[in-house]
């Protein structure tokens, strides 16, 4: 019963949020290992946004390479990848923000924006991930879950952690969103 009311609350919040004309991206976040903050809606207005919860010690960690490649290849066309480190799944992101930043830069040459370490799991998720889950019908089930948001700030689709950055499904959705 408690879970049912929690879902209703999330749905009511999402409905209220959507009815105000606000974007899913109307969220403030601090950049990884920094005091500098940004409103995602302001910073990435009109962009196609791929939101990914990340981890440095996961079997999916090599996806960083493909995510960076997507960011480089389609960035001029309006795609931005946003990374959100999370230690929610078997403690696979245990480091400090500085350690995570160093790992991403030194191991995968990550240049796409990375933000503060957050919780993404249902029941304790950051409000941004609550809203993404409400719109998609699912919370991240593991590291490297992906949410694709259109230029209008609305969710287009979500992709499981097993979906590789250059899978036909994700690539086709990104190209379609860029062209709309």
C-alpha cells in the first residue's frame, strides 16, 4: 500500500511539474568535484540530452568510451551526454568525486559534463531521477541506465544498462531526436 501511494505521489508531482510547462531538466546540479553549479534546463536548453548514471568499477564501465564518442560525434548536432556517478549498485562507485573525475579523464578521456555523485535507486533517488523514473516508468536498474530527453525537455525513451552507446536502437533514437 505504501508503494502505491508513493507512485501516486510521484505521478501527481510529475503531472504538476508537466502542467507548469517546466522541463525535466529544470534541475540545479554541481559539476563533479567542483563548487560550480548549473541549472540543466538553462545550460542545455534546446539540446538533445542523454542522461546516464555511471560507475567506475562496473562491467559496464567501458561504455564510457562509447558515450564520449557519441558526445564528440553528435555534439555539434545538438547532443549532450550528462554523467551522474552513483554508488547504488554493489558499491561500484566508491571513490570521492575527485577520484571519479581523475578516473574518467585519465582512463576514458571524458569531456562530456559529469555532475555530483547522486543516488538513483528507487526509494532514495535524487528528485531528478524520481522525475525521470516517473516519466519513463522505471528507475535505473543498474549502472549505465540511459534516459534520452528531447530538445523540448521531455523524455523520449529510456534504455537499459545493457544497451551499448552505439546500439542500433539508441543511435537511431538519438539521430531522430537530433533531426526533430
